């Protein structure tokens, strides 16, 4: 088993904190040029997925619940909503990793896209403004933007850690 | 420098058993939290408590955007203002046209309503038509009406509108008719004064009015007295308003006065009229 040094662990934790602050910052401003403020990526889902997939920051279920509750206070609609999403991502990742061997970049991206879809599904069914007639286009845009944000974050996190 | 090794059990590539019990507990906790929050609205209260911290952050985050928007409003260009004025003028113009149309429709509506009321009052049966063209034939003023014998309009029928007597149909074709107005020189109608039983005949003077050349001087008559149809000729329904007295002149004979009457009805183009069915 490859063990991480304390410096590496601290680095990952600091990275998580910094990126979380940036996510909070970005979630309060819309995308320039897009009038509809609903069309924006879900930065927290895009941030947590690479940390869970790459087993960074020494995250476990309890830490994910606490992070989720903090996120709920800032941008959530219901207390426990994001905590629920994060532990669901954790569970889905565990199940997939038990059943399949995820090695290549394409596999990782496919898995992450699958996790994004699960997250949005939970977000949709637990939303206070739940409506079966929610415009599918908006959700599709959000999913695509979240996937793009995830890709950018994934590259950024990999480079930051490998330094 | 040697790096200190972590004593914490790392999760990288950890294939340990899934903490199912913890997951189950947390899963239930999250559901309970969501349910309780939905029921008691806890999150808004927490957010309001945290607003002391979050509000300044949100304000600072949105500050550049707000400044940009405010500066855009402040430095709105002259061209934009001109364009706005132009658009408003166009809107104003189209609205003024609509108002005119509405006034016309309102007026027509009133006339039609009044026409229908007259029909009910006097039990007049007839066809409603419209004056489409004023004309002069052989020195007489003639009005063209939009309906002809196809619509059961017959020569000699009386024509009225909501204001009173208009004239008489003198010629009909399939789709239109010609109407001689009561003010025409060749026009005569039996009438009575509103407040007396004296039968008289009114003649058109060809100058926008009617007249009685020889009105008995012993009959009391005053300015603004009104004349209505007497109905003695079986052509015009009884009681249709004709006009009011506007002038009383003495004649060469002291036994008679010359009376000038201004008609109530002065139909113009596109006004509505009713052609009364001739009595059999």
C-alpha cells in the first residue's frame, strides 16, 4: 500500500479548502454573457467528484457529510441535501470500483460523468422547486457545464498534486 | 530532510470493506435532516444567522458586477436614447391610430344601438344600411345607400336613423339604392308639431333645412318647437323626429308666417341608416 506523507495530506486538504472557497465565490456570480443565472455549473459536485475518485484529502463518509452541510448553508435549498449527494457519490464510486477496474482516463471520465448524472438526479428529486416539467434543456446545460468544470478541475488538481 | 510518515490509515487504493453501518446511519440522518428542514424551515434560520458573515462576502463578490451595471446605466449613450425616443414615437403614432379606430367603432356602436332602440320603440321593420356616397343628380342632392332590392329595399321607402327622419328611397338597383334627403328641394313630408295637432307639410329648401312657406299665424309656434312625422300618408311611421324650428319670418300676408326648420338628422358618408319596409 502506498502511503501518503503528512505534507501530501496537508497539501490535498489545503487544495480542497482553497477550491471550496473558489467554488463558493463562483457560485454567487453568474457566467458572464449568459443572462439566465440558472445556467451555471454545479461547482461543488464538480469539485467533490475528483477528490472522491482520486481518494484525495483523506475523505470519508463523515467528512463528506460535514462538507455537505457546510455547502448546504451557503448554497443549498435543504439542510442535508448536498450531504446526501456526496455520500451517494461515495457509495456509487465504491460499488463501481468493486465491480470494475477503472484504469484509463476515458474510464475515469465516463465514471465521473455517471456520478455527475447521479448527483443531478438526486438534486432534482430533492429540490424544493421540484417539478417534473423542469425544462430539460436547462438541466442538460447544467450537466454539460458541470462535466466541463470537472474536467478543468481534474487537470488542475492533478497538476497541483504532482508538483 | 526526511518526511514524517502519517500514522493515519490512508484510503488510497484501499479495498477495505465499505462502512455500511456508517453509511446507513448517515443516509438516515440526511433524510431526517431534509425532512425536518422542510417541515420547520431550519435552513433559512441558519442562513439568516450566518448572513452576518455571508452577506459581506456576497456583497464583495457581486460588487464588480454591480458597479459595471450601474456605470452602464449612467453612461448610456445618446444613440440609445435617440433610438428609444424613435421607438416611443412610433408606438405613440400606432396607438393614436388605434384610438381613432376605437372612436369610430364606438360611434358606430352607439348608432347601431340607438337604431335598434328606435326599431323596438316604433315597431319598425326594415333593413340597416350605410351611406356610401353623397352625390348630386339633376341639381338634387342624392345619397347612395349600400343595399339594393336584393336586400328587399323598395323605391319610395322611408329612411330613418337614430336622430330622426333621413329621407326617401327614390331609386334601387340590385346592390345599392339612391336616397333623397329631407332637405332636398323636391322633398315633402306630412308632419305635426310635437305640442299641437296641426297637420302641416314640410318642404326641403335645398339648403340644408326644411321650411313651411305658409304657416297659419293663429297657431302658436316658438323657436325650438319640434316637428315629427304625422303618419297620415302611410309611408312614414308616425312619431319620427324631423327637426326643430330655428326661424319664424313674417310673410306678405299677415295670416301666415314663414317657418324654417333645421333637421335633427344630417347624415354623412358611412353613417348608419334604416330603410323602413313599405306598408302593404
